[in-house]
C-alpha cells in the first residue's frame, strides 16, 4: 500500500449484522427446509421472538440463537 496520509487511507466498513430473521430467512441461512426448522423450534431447540399484535403475530429468530444452535451441533472429529 502506498504511503498515504491517514485521511486518504481506504476505510473498511463493517456490514451491520441483522439482529433477527424470519423462519424462511433462517432456514435459508442454515440450508435446511422450513419444516425442519419449525420442528427444531417446536422441540425447544431454537427460541423465537413473537412480534406484532396477537391477531397478526410474526415469529422471528435472533441471530445469536441461530449461532447457539449451530454451536450446539458442532462435532469434534
């Protein structure tokens, strides 16, 4: 990299992580089907967050809970 003054150096920007995902997005991230993910949710393995009104409730999964689920599935060879 050339010797540039600090105000001209390229800035690395972090892409903000999403806090929550809907079930379809979470299933896509995990590369599994929605049915499998709902099974894991109903078994209590993945907690969900209920948003919206009781008439139109939306289920979301926290990114940290997805990571915890992945970590719980890691196998050591």
